[in-house]
């Protein structure tokens, strides 16, 4: 059958059950399943015995029947997502109303401390975000209140205030500052400036993949914000497009929700045993539940860059578990396949950030920022700024390196060739009666032009000039890179750290 | 909502570290199920955590009587059996009177042997509760359209073609999604049993 691109393969069916297929495999298996009755049966058999299928069917049917009519709590099973969202929003408003003190300010729905609360902006995994106004300081603020179910856990509270205080210590233009932290009240909350902004997530949803310049700019600024946090010993743990805010009218990206992910993780995992929120931007070590350090944020940054370049997140699956497995086990679909406009040097940078092993990624956010700075300068002014060495394609890079190393030898060889040519020329000019051997063989050709050595003179001059220019360009950057690599904890030298092919980076090594 | 501070009362002395871990894992997986079970039996909301607590204590109490049977994961298997029995007893008692009470009276009642006939009847009920609970748990792990495909073809009894047209997904993806969801429901039940 023409639609059956693949033949029956029970191993593939087995993998599909645990959501472990690659995207291409999934596509072709879906086509195959639509046509192949044998595989439909086999898949059901692999999922469980007929008897168990019947039991599950009967139990759920029975629930459906007994719940019809009245509002049974199991109605949830068949409730649409929209209704849940609406219920969530109601809950957010209720929560805000319960928590706030009355306010006499016009237009305010309530008051916390010295802040008049104007409206509920949103609700996330950790609590509610409110828009407020501080009359004394005449400024708008955003207030984040820890959710009640998190606030009952003493350790979550402690962590919330500790991380908030640590974040308050980060002063950086690419980090949303925390103005105050109130951790003693019924529900802890923190106050941040209210920014006219949209999140990177909303931006990507609105317009899809971003322009190269924007990808580099946002990537650079995010890396800079992360570097400032890492310098304070803070790991963000939840770098994702929704946590990167883009100020309107200004080309500035700011990171938010630092370290708070941790406070939520602890409380919600122990509470329900499930992961809160989307795990799409987690690093493999996070997905496995291992200890994480700053390099985990670099992986997430790689996922964010991938998303900006393609308009879609790199690790997607039908289920939460499928996403986690993709993060730990598989390579994302090649960026070039989705957006051919992305230059290969950017792809290899992203691939290095997405290395499964933390040691295979860049040494630090600072290194990444330095590289992005160079790349951005190059894209904005290709004539004035060259790409960093790191970003040059392997062959060209090796060739330039070879040229530079051998420049004296090459120069000497060139000089020798020029001298010989000159001697020959002079000799022939002075003594035209004596024919060269080549003239004997090919009497019709102009001897001067056919002399390979003589023709090489301008070429060698140009090469020598190029080499001098290259050296001059490379010197400042080389010393800078040298400094960066010395500082980074990477145990390998920059040369040996380069991927021989981009793909080796992406496979996890046992 | 469960009160975290009541947890230490459940900590039981287990000499083997592996068993201690098994107990902790069991609590983690089983407690949410018990809470829902108790709630769904019509227990008033203010008594839900109390009754759940009593059930867990009834399970914890019997841990002292455990003897290894020499086979693999003996403690874990034994724990599931005890938990099942405690839950069954609860289902039978609950049927006779609305259980709002707590304290020692409730525990004493739990220890009395129920009728065998009741036991068998409630066995199916216990399994039913587990399946429904597991289905609710795994639902959030899947895309809305996948769940709809599972629900329409398995529960509402629609044909794959009808469901595909209605939900706007391909027939092949329905076969894949529903088996995946079913496999997860089974996995979830295994975590508890």
C-alpha cells in the first residue's frame, strides 16, 4: 500500500507506547497504523491484556453513567480544557479577594501593605500575580503572592524568602529586580516593578520564529542576566520563554522568576509526586531529578534559542513523560530542516548548549555572552566585525590556523620562489638567445606569462598582506578568548573542546 | 488538604533502610488515592483528612507484624495487601453508616472482621476506585485531543473514524494515543498496588 511508508515493526510499537519515538518515526507510524489492522491489534495487545482493557472501559463507562445528571466530581474526566481555565481564573480572583485588605483608593480591588491592588494579572504555578500602585512612590508594581498550598509548607516559605532575597541582590539590567520581600505575613509575597512588556513566549506565539538579530540580542541579554545570577551563586532552574520579558519600545530582555522554581518544585513534588508546569525547557539532569548547577541553565538557554530560531520548542511529545524522555534521550529535529535561514554557526552554538552532558556545554554563561556579543556585532556590521573564531566552519578554521602557524615557512618559500623567478627573468632578459627548456617544448607560448613563478608574485604578496591583516584582527580576540577559557572551569582546552562534528555533542555519552 | 505536621505520627520504625524507602514511596503513591477514596464515599470534607489518617495508621500499625517471606520485594507486596484489606474494610463499614467519626472508635471498628460476602462485593468496588483514580491522575499528562480520542472510542463507544472526524485528528494517532493512555493507567495502578 502506498501510504505504508514503513513495514510492521513491533519494536517500534513498543517504543510508541512509552512515547519514545522520534518525530519522524511517530509520523510514519501514525500513517501506518491507520491502514494496518494487524498493527492496531498488536499495539493494543502490547498495552495490556484484553481483560484489563475491558475492566478500564467498564469502570470509566460506569463512572460516566453514574455521573450524568448531577455535578459529580468525576465530571472532570470529561470536562473541556476551557472550562478548567475559566475555573482557574475564578479561583485566582477569589484568592485575591480573600487575601487582600479593603482599600479606599478608587479603582482598587484591595490593598496589601502600602500597595493598592488594581487587578489580577495572572496565575502561575507558584501563586497569583497582581498589578498594584504605590501612592507614596507614585509607581506601578507587580506583586507576586505565594499560593496558599505552598505557604503552608515551612520549607517552601523559607526557600521562597531566601531565594527572593538572593535575587534581590542581583543588580543587572537583564534581570527583573525585586523591590521588596514580605515573608512574615499569612502569605509571603514579593514586589517587582510593573513593566510594560510581553513575554518571549507571547512574542513567539504571535509571530513565530524571530529574526536572526533578535535571536542573538535576546540570547545575549539572557546570557548576561544568567551570568550575573550565577556570579551570586544562584541557578535560575526555570529558564523558558515565559520567564523572559521583552520591554516594549526598548530592545531589552529581562529574566524573571529566579530560583522560585526551586521553592515550587520542592513543595509540589512532595505533595503530589508530579512535576508542576511544563517540563519542556528542563535540562536532562533536571528531568532525571539529579543535582543541577549553572550549566543546567545553559541547556535551558539552548532550548530557548532553538525555540526562537524555529518557532517551536525542541523537545515535544504527547505526554509529560514523553517530553522528559526526549530531553534525556534524543536529539531535537534539525534546526535547518525547520528554518533554513539560520546560519550554521548559530546552529552549532545552540547544539553545544543542548549537549546532554553538562561538561560538553560551554563553561559558563559569561563565555556564551562573550560569543553572542561578537556574533551580534558581526551580523549588524559584517564588514567591521568578524565572527568569533569559534563560529567559523571547521575546515576554514583549521585552514586559517595552519596558514597562521606556517606563515614564516610559507613566507620564506614565497620569497625563494620570487627570487628564482626574478633570476630567471633577468637571465632571460639579458640573454634572449638562450631558450628555456619549456620553450623548446612549446615554442608558441609567451615565456614570461607561462612562468609559474613570475605569475605567483602578486598572489603571494596578497597572501602575505592577508596574513598580516588576519593576525592583526585575531590578536585582541585571541587574548580575550584565552582569558575566558582560563577563567572557565572547563577541563579541556578550547581546541579539543570543539565538536568534531556537531552531532557528537548531542548524544549522551554513558 | 493534608496537614503536613501529622506526618511524623506515621513514621514507623523500620530497621531495613530499603523498607523505609518502600514505606515512604508507598505513602507518596497511596495517600492521594486514599484521600480520594474517602472523599468519594461521601465523607464530609472536614473529616476527609482525619479518616484518611486513620486508614494510614491502621496500615502502619500492622507493619510490626510483617515477616519476610524470602521472596523479592516482600515488604512492598505485603504492604499492598494490607492496604487493600484496610481499604476494603473501610468500604464495607462506610456502607453501613456514614463515617464521619474519627479516633479510637473508628480504629476499633476497622479491626473487626467484616462479612466475607461483603468483602467479595467490595473487591470490585476497590478495583473500580483504583481505575477511576488512575485515569484522573494520568489525564493531565496528555494533550486534550489525545484524551478526547481515548474517551470517545473507549468510553463513549464511538468508532475511530467518527472520533477522528469529530476531534480533528488522524485515525492512526487515535490508535496510538489510546494505547498510550491505557498503558499509563495500568502503570499508575501498579504504582499503588
